[in-house]
C-alpha cells in the first residue's frame, strides 16, 4: 500500500522524535505528505463543590498563563521537528487541544490520513496496566494503520 498522507504525533519526548524519524523515512520513500501534530491537554478551572473559590480572577489568570505556556511549548516542539524534516517533503503542522489519543484519531479521520506514526514511551508492568498510554489508545481506536516507534 502506498501512503499518501502520514500523520506523526510529537510531544517532545525522545520516542516522539524516533517516530518523526520513521515518518520522514516513509514519506521520503513513498512521496507522501506529512502532518506533524502536537496535542496539548485542555487547561481548565477546577470546580470545588460546584462553585469556584474566592479569588477567581487569580485562578483565571493562572489558567490563561498555563494555556499560553502550553501553546508556546507546542510551537517549540513543532519548530524542533520541522528543523529535522527534509525540505523536499511536503509538510504541515498543527497544534490542537484536547485528549491526545482522541484528538489524534479524530484528526486522522477528518483529514484522510493513511498512516499514523506515534512514539511509545515504554511504560512497563504496573504503570502500563494502570495508566495505559496514548499510543495504546491510538492503536485501539484508530481507523488507519498505526506505526508505533520504539
């Protein structure tokens, strides 16, 4: 099967840059377009018994500052990724917000992605069982082939 559109998810971890390397090689060999995606978790206000605490304005400012920092962090990671990509490969990038695995799968579905490439952080034993991982959820939920890079 020839891949025309590849989605690679990056989060700044070593595993995600291994995934990026794999996606670059596949794109180079197939002529596929590549999308580099960074997904940040939504920053939200915690509810305390159904009401917000006194000093709400400070909490709102902290949430906005956290969201700005997360956006900046995502841009930095995408810039590092873009630096590694061969300029002959047609590449787009995006920063989205939400649950990482659901967002990756949704993006792949709505953008007709042929292959998802994602890194594996290598959780093992109890942590893997208890926490799960984004890559496991993407493998389970995606409608496209998924390459998990180690």
